[in-house]
C-alpha cells in the first residue's frame, strides 16, 4: 500500500532550445511550485516506509477533476462500488440536450 499525495500548485513545462549544430543554447527545467491559488493538481504516491516518491507525479489542470479523482480511485483500489455519478451515462441518457444547452456526448468520454 502506498501513501497517495495530492497537491495544488503551479506546474511549469521545461524547455530546451538547440542550435543548428544540435548543441543546447538554453534550457529551462520543468518545475512544480506549491500554491493554493495555482491552476494545477499533482498526484503521486510515496512509499510509507521510506517516505520516498515511488513514481513521477501526474499533473492535471484543476478543472480536470474527473481525471485526477478517477486516478485517485484507481490508486485506492476500492473493493466495493463507489457512489460517484457516471456523468457520461447521465448525458447519454438525456440525449443531446442538457437543460437549454446542447451537449455532445463524445466530449464526455
């Protein structure tokens, strides 16, 4: 069993620029900064005995709740059915209209 960690912050993608000869001109490393007002969510697991990170963190936009919460559930490996609604099934069940908006189910996959 692992420790499941989730944090909110700001993720910056790294960048390497190479010249025509293939040599590195400039390099900016990727980085994570904890920030309660940040727009990203990081999810990772730690070994409970050594408290070391087990694998690279997965980074999501804070609006991608179904993805990072789904991954949290995958890490938890519940043995019973969880009580989360199946939003894609709800949208499909209501056809292509949801309230006054037209919803295309293919965007809910």
